[in-house]
């Protein structure tokens, strides 16, 4: 059973208020947000953004699988926004 299920109504209200206050405190810490957005490590390698906020250094490719199992590159290059 979830430990929250055993709490009383007043306890749950207090918990939700404290979580909301923590979320507001984190949201207001702009320096921490900016630091967190300067890069991220992913399974595909590090991600970084430029001054405009555009993702940089990421390439995408479109591949075509053939009946014999061969794979060819149909299109590759820097990633672009798709409308």
C-alpha cells in the first residue's frame, strides 16, 4: 500500500502544500535553471544549446531498409525543425 494512503486528510494537505512551495522555490531559482539547461548527457551523447536556445551538434538521418536487409541513407544532415 502506498504510504500516502495511510496519511490523514490534514497530513495530505500539508504534504501537497510543502511540495508546491518546494516547486515554487526551484522555479524561482533562475540561476539553477540556466545551469541545468547548459547541457544534458543522453544515451546518444551530450546535448548542448546555443545562445538562441537552438540545439547544436545534433545530426539526424533518414534510412531506407531494403528487402535484402541492406540499409542506405536516404537523407542526412543537421536536424531541422519540422512544421
